[in-house]
């Protein structure tokens, strides 16, 4: 990931509504949610949700799949992984300095971490 791309992605996540949508889709997993469910879950007007979903899609954080008259959205986990790798690349000259990240660096550790919260 280039710095310009990372800046666009981070800028998109810099808005409370978009960050909430992205976190909701991350929690939903690969199955994702349709636009109406996202709007309802976050108590957000459908037009606002649509605007923010479009922005997140444009920067590559989520993808939408149209099925009939609904659009089903899911997080782009590989894009999220690229951003995290970009942010942590060469951190502290290779020293272990990110205990929260290390606690969740595998799927199994994330599941245990979530269960303990």
C-alpha cells in the first residue's frame, strides 16, 4: 500500500458514521449485511447510510453485491489487512511493541480476545 492510498482510507475512517459502519461490517464477518440492516443497526437515515457506504466502497474498505433490489455489503478484509500491515511495517525496528495487536494477530487469538471482552 502506498502512503497516498493509506491516507485516503484513513480519511474515510476519520468520520464517526463511516467508522461505525466499517466496524459493524467487520463484526458481521464475510457474510456482511444489507444496507437496510446497517441503517437500522446504527439508527442512521437510509440516505446517510447510502452516502457513507458509497464513500467506504470508493476507497476499497467495503464491497457491495447487488442481489435483486438489495445491496449486500461486506468488509474488504484483505484491504483492512493491507492497511494494518502498512501502519505497522518496520514498527520499532522489529521489536515486539504492540501487545494489543499481538494479542489478536491470528484468528484464534481474535476469537479468544473477543470472548473475553
